C-alpha cells in the first residue's frame, strides 16, 4: 500500500506571495496599458523578472516527506534525500536538514518563528506554575479554593513542554527519519536539481531590464 507524502508549506508565505503577485500584475498591466514611450517595455521586463522571483520565494517552497525519502523544494533547487542519507535535522534561526556528507540544506517551507517559540515557552512556564498549585484563588475567610485555570494548567503541564508549530513539524520529520532510515527502500544517493523554470525567466527579465536601462 502506497502512503501519500506529508506536505509542509508556509501559509503565511503563500498568502504574502498571492498579495505580492496581485500588486505586481496590477501595476504591470496598468503601466503596459497606460504608459507611453519606454514605460511599457520597462514594465514588461520588470514583470518577467519579479514574478518568477516572488513565486520562487513564496509559493514554490515545500517539503515532501514520504516513506522512503525527503524532497525539499527550495526557491532555486529541488533536493531529494533518501532517509538513509539524512544525518540530522537542526533548528536554530532556520530549519535545516543535514546530509550524511555534511552538506546542509535549508528548509524554506518551514520557517522559524522566534516569536512563536517565546510564546510557547511562556505558556509552558505558566502551565508548570499552575500545575504546582500556583493558580489558587482566595475566598471568604482567607480560605484557598482551586481556580478553573489551575486545572487546565495542570493538564498542559502533564502533556509536556509546549512547542511552536514549526518545531512540531521538525519533530515529526525526525520521527519519520528515525523510523525509516534503515529501511531497504529508503537507501540511495542525494540528488540536487536546479530550478531552471524559475531561473531562466528571471534571468531573461534581468537582462532585458538591464539593456533597457543602459540604452535609456
């Protein structure tokens, strides 16, 4: 039975990419229709350059985790790593996968949110504090009664430290790697392919824009 790949993408990047594309297309078409002289040509060259780059950095990045391999689709490259070739997953200011050769590949589709980490750490601290009985309220006569918040906090504390969403994703990838790295079907070599479908139009737009600016 074939299991579908788990797909990880950044919703915030996708939303931002759609917005940027809408603005670029709107301004570009307006310049093409309303502009005069060299303006339409400049607008066309800028669109050919900008649109592929926006797509590359926002809509394109994705991580596909299957039973046999990890496929990382970054802005300009596609990296395929059989689980046997993965040495580690690292999270600091960016999330990375380290190949057995020592080469590091950034996971663009799983961005690190320091704010989310700090928020999770604060919630964990509050949960641990509540679980130790810090959430009691004072009643009449100075008697202490357990508050509703202390019960929820105790439950959170029992579940372990809270994690940011992207850190949870990295945990899932580590678990899948540890479970599949020795499987016979997960053996093989790392392959890297450049995304010429992104690089070619962006380069063409850059050359055309440079020519127009130089001859202006």
